[in-house]
C-alpha cells in the first residue's frame, strides 16, 4: 500500500464514525481530499482510529491547511445535522 493510500485510510478511520462508512458524504470525501497531507505532516505518529489523531488535529488546527480546516468544520457541521435528524425521528 502506498503512503498516500495508507494516509487516506488512516484519516478516514480517524475522523469518521463507523456508522458513516455505509454512506459516502461530500464532507467525508473532502476530508480525504484535503487533509491527507496534513495528517502526514502533523499526526501520522498516531495510529488510525484512536482518539489521539482527533486530538492531534485539534491541537494543530492553526497549522492545518485552510482547505483541511474547512473540510473538518464542514464534516462536524454535517455530523451535528445528522445527529439532530436522528433525534427527531
């Protein structure tokens, strides 16, 4: 597996809850697209899927590329909206 593919997989596993694997969302795709390099630069020392990676992204938010920071914010907004919709049902 190439380093880029491993980073994309790690990022997906770190930032996306298991329930979201069933459906690809635009926000999740943006995370993969825009945050792979940031993961490799700032957080690749942490294993995928652990809370350490999410904490690392939070700690390095000001160092992240603008596109990655925007993708993270869009993903969080999408997750909040999804949770609100599931609470209404």
